């Protein structure tokens, strides 16, 4: 179990990441978070294109090999092509 101090540190870090443009994406199964990614979106003026950086993919061990990571990547790619820029 995590301590209150660990939780406070986590939420402080999360707030800083949000200020820097990071977003969290999650996939739920029966109201339970089973997979999540951290993503950062930006426009690269040198190449003239949009870029998405995905990091820290976490998948619940009990649901691995169900393709949830791939589904979440598709969701992020779809969102990147429309509304995040």
C-alpha cells in the first residue's frame, strides 16, 4: 500500500506533466483501468508534421495478450490526427 506522501508526490508530478502538455489515456474493462499510456503531442515545424510520443505503457498483468495496448495506440493515433493539434 502506498503512503499518503507517495500519493501527494505522484499527483504533484502528474500536475507538472499536464502543464508540459502530457496527457494520459486509459482503457477500461468492466469499470477497471486495465491499460494506460502517457502521451505528448507536438508539431514539428522542421518536418512539417505532427508527432506523438508515447511512453510508460502499463497493462494489468491479468489481461495481457488481449490486444489492449494496440487498441489504445490506435485510439491515441486517431485522436492525434484530429483534435490534439
